[in-house]
C-alpha cells in the first residue's frame, strides 16, 4: 500500500468533482477520477501538454486505456477553477487525444 498525504484545498476548488456516494452506513464524499488526477497534477508545476503522456503513465502510473472514458467537460470545469498550468495542460492533452 502507498503513502497517502492530504494537502489544503480552497473551498472553491474542493467542491468541483466531488461525488456523494450512498452507503448503508451513511453517505460519503469521494473525488471523481477526473478530480483525483487534476488534484495530483496541480501539485506538479513543470509538466506541459507535450510531456503529459509520460507524466500520466510513468509518474502517476495511470492506466492509459482508462483515460478516453474520462469526462472532459468535468476536467474543463476543474481546470477553470484550479487555474494551474499542469491542469490546463492535461485538459488540452485530453482534447487532442
């Protein structure tokens, strides 16, 4: 199992991309796949759209076959709120691929 850490996120950035999941013990909130990727990319400042595939596959170790199923509309919404170069680069990369 990996190491997990939590970083502060402004309220305006927190709410976009959060899903409410019902459960028999009570509902809980969880980040969508799109938000989880954007959250991680927001912590990486030097990745651009040309380097995105390498970053996603080698650094984030994502299954590249899963990416076409992501909601680009939600990624765009997150990108507009986050205003981070790496998240913008991810959105642009997703639109080209």
